[in-house]
């Protein structure tokens, strides 16, 4: 016999899917924050001539901004806040799109980040009922 999930706040059971989505949002945030710091500090790390538009400093700032937003959404999802579910879905979609624009600069990292974004979107859209 399986033991029921314990949730002190609401007494409802929780699946691990939303927790997984929250952790993956934090992982995506870490990817982007690391991208941003590297883009601002080490100009030789990326293939700058493959940028779709802009310069590496602009992309570095973008990755820091989107990484911070993903971090906030990840904490909100782990707390089961409804705003965080919608923010997480939107931010994961935006992140996947911008990773696609960045794919020529660092392909392996971009593909991994897009896979994480797809997992986040799937996990959040499959469990609407678990949010406040």
C-alpha cells in the first residue's frame, strides 16, 4: 500500500511533476545565469561571429535578466503559486526561442537548454490542478 503524500498547507496529495518543474526552472535559471556571466566576462568562450544579432554584452545582460526571472518563477512553482505556473510556462517558451537564436554560438548548450525548457512546459501544463 502506497503512503499518501503529506502536504501541511492544504492536505492534498501532490505529484512529483510540479516539484520536477520547479527544480528544472531552477536548473534553466542556472544555465542562463552562467551564460550571462560567461558572455560578460570571457569574450573568447563563444563564437561571437555566429551571433544572429547584437553583441555579446547585450546577450550577456539578456541571459542574466531571463535567468533571474526563471529563478523567481522556479521558487514560485515550488511554492505552488498560480502566477508562477503561468510565468514558468511563458518564460520557458521565451527561453527556448532565444536559445534557438543563440544556437550558432554554442550549439550543445542551447540544445540542452531547449530540452530543459520543453520538459518544464510539459510538466507545468500537465498539472494545472496542483496550484492555488
